[in-house]
C-alpha cells in the first residue's frame, strides 16, 4: 500500500489522469482507506472544478509590468539554484 507521502506526491498526476493503471489502483486503494488523504484529494478536486469554470480576472493596467520588473529584480538578487 502507498504511504500518505507517496499519495501526496502523485495527487496532481492522478487528478490529471497521468498515472499508470497500477499506480491509479494503488492511489485509489489508499484514498479508500485513509480519510486524511481522501479529504485532501476531494478538496483539491473540487477546487480544480470550481476554477476550471471561471474566467481569468484581468490584471489592473500596469500591474503586469510591475510584477515582471519585481521578478526580474528578485532573480538578479537571488538567482535560482543559489540558495
């Protein structure tokens, strides 16, 4: 049987239907027997369903450029892999 950590690591792939039949069976068995993982799975699944049915909210004018500039500055200060 899969551990809770293994289920959490594969949850996104499971919800995207990107797991093998064997892994799917293991995940479903675990979810059936583990109420904590099932709640996390069910909440995540419902959240995805809600957001798939909504339209993107437009950013206020100029915010996109401000965010890009802030990200650029942050990357210059602390490049990925340098932590």
